[in-house]
C-alpha cells in the first residue's frame, strides 16, 4: 500500500547559511517514500541572465518572490500526485507570509544555530556567497526572523539528530490530537 503523502503538509526549512537546510531536507527526502526535495536556490539559478539576489534591491525582492511562487507551484504539483514535498529556502517575514498564502497547510521550521557553529559548518563546504553576504544573512535571521511554526536550535545536533528532530516535527504536524488522522 502506498503511503498517502498528499495528506502531509509541505515542509519548508529555513535558517541562515550553513544551518543545514539543504542537507537536512535532502536526507529527510531520501528516507521518505515518494518525496520531492525543492531547493529554492536551484530554482533561482534557473534565471541565466538578469538574475538578482534578494539583497539586490527591488528586482532582487521580485525575483525572491518569484522563487517562492515557483517552489509552491512545484510543491502543489508533487503533493497532488501523491508525493511529499520538502522545500529549503532562506525566509523573510514577507516570504513566510507568501508561503502561508500559497500553501495554507505548510509547516515552516526555522533551523537556528550560533554564528560560530554556522562558520564552522560553512568551512566544511563550498560557499557560493561572500563572507559579507553570509554575515548579513545571519544578521537578518536574528534581527527580523520569519514567523514560523517551530524554531529548532541545532547548534549542538549532529546531522542525523537534526534530521530526526525535523522528521519528528513534521510527523507531529500531520495529525491532529483529536482525530489522530491526517489533517
């Protein structure tokens, strides 16, 4: 019998650079039957000329919103066809509201960690942003965090512990306490 992933809410992982959004989403999707992983950075990279990063003025903000709309369209299509969907994106208060408007049952999880741990993790992998952009993105996540369902402190978690903690949060959001069935 096929697991009914259409009943699972779309999971969106957010956090600053090196918080483990993509690694956690990828590991979780690899261990979830019929699951799609949508990395919004990859969607934004589809723009080959004229692309603007979210911090590059009005055009960057428009393209950031376009990335969210495209991620939501993909997630809706996957869930409509029986796949679970996990999205990784760096959210702002505005993009969190857009996810909620386009995916009403979405579960938003903010992965938080110390700046020192983020720098340590970042040193272990290739970075595609400058150190100034890295610091600025972390600062924004602290100064003006998105409104999420759960903030999960991951500084002291191993990658496996982080995946399991997120899985537990996601599963707990699939059922209501009164019905014990899909929401």
